[in-house]
C-alpha cells in the first residue's frame, strides 16, 4: 500500500507511514497507541482499518484541533490526551491489550513552521523552543545558565565540538544585554564557529538541537516512554520508534538490544545464562530508512531511522540498566531543576 501521496493534505508528513503500517498490521484490528500524534497521520491511517482503536497523546496543545477532527470522524474508536509520553500509563490501563505503540521523535513540521515558537533558524522570535507542558524556555537557558552548564548542554546534547567558545561568547554578549531574539543568537554562534565551507548543515544546528533537548527533557522522556510502553504492550505487541539524531537512536538501539532474548554474552568465556531475563524477542538490530521517493517528497525524512521490537512472553521487570547507561544525559537534564 502506498500512503505517501495520501498524506499530502496533512500539515505534517507521517514519516515512513507505509513501513509503520506494515509492522502494525492494523487490518487485523486491535488497539494502537500513537505517542506523538502531531496532525494525526499515523492515527488516521490506522483507524482507516475497521476494528481498530487508537489512543493518541501529544504534549503540544496545538495538536488538539487535529484530534477533534479525527474524534468527530471515528468517535468511539479514538481518544486523545494532552500529556507527555512519559505519562503513558496514566491513559492506558494495564488491562488493555495494546498491539503496537508508535514513537515519532523530534520536532514536527507543525512546530518548525510556527516561527513564533522559536524552533526555526528563519524565525525572528524568541528562542523559546518549548514543545508543550514545559516549565523552562530556551530564552531562560541562554540568558541565565552558567558557563559550565551551557558548555555541557552544547557538547553533550548537541555534540558540538566548539561548545566552550560558543558558551563563552553567549555569556560575554548577555553581560551587555539580554539575548532576546533568534537572529542575535545565530550571530553569536556564527562568530564562534570556525568556517567550514564543506559542511552543508546550518552552523547553528547542533546548538539549537542541544537547547531543545534540554528544555524539553527529551532524553528522560524517551527513556521513560520506552519503559512505560514495554510495560503496557501485549505479548507479541510491537514498539516502533522513529528517531532523527544519533543520541535518540543510540538509546533506542541499546534498549532494544540489551533487553532482547538474543543479547550476546559480554565475553565468550562467560557461561550462557539460561535463566536470563529479557523483555523482547530476538532483536535483529536492523535500521529501516525512508525510500528515495519519500525523501524526495519530504526532505525532512532524510535522517529518519526506524527500529522496532516485539514484546516476549516474560513478565515485565524494571530495566534499570538503561538509566545507568545514559546517566550522564539524565543528570544533565536535571541540572538547574
């Protein structure tokens, strides 16, 4: 089935929709959870199959108008909640049998196109960068945080090699006056970066990504969301994650691999643990990428990576290892709380 053309009417393209539907198999019916509703691309496509139900969530209040349209059309088969996906267990009951849970991470085109929200380099507004249900804005981070914390945010969440120079120049500039608008921030970043004409990405990309991740606590949201999804999904149910940068994909890959039935031994000299606990069936660790046609139609999908895993029959246990593995990210997000 080719769903790419059918998504043209949406304000946000659902990335790799065909692949998601192939994995979910909504034609068989069942209950599905759309953790990043956006303008409803995945939810609508799933609900077009009879005998399906969708619970959709999104932290962004601006998505509610799309949810109302779908609710009017599908009534008893669709429900929407304005929450973060770390709160998934508040709206999905343990008794409900969930067949698939979908995460489409990162920014939606809805958020980027709204220049007042400060996600885009083309914006003349404040560098707000809040996805929704936040307590902290990007402006507050830039104008109030100390040098060390700014440097760490840029280096760890943006993987920015010139984090110290950028943070230092931000501190120096804000001593003269507050950095209130995105063009002002971009000028500081451009002045701080060594010129590299071979690079195609905007020089501000990594810093913007870093501030956005920190403001929205995207790492702890992802880790908590994955844990909640694992607890709620049915045996043989699927968890599908589409990520857009290396940090997200690193976390998803580790989680799926480390808690899979075919996790390799840490050393070939150690005995195989027959009693080992796992949460997922054998994970093949294969990344699915968008087709050339999709990238041509929706350039924003070019960096997307899809991974999915299938829940096994074993009882849920809290996967503490993932928190320990990525503790540096989690501790940084909690800094200045």
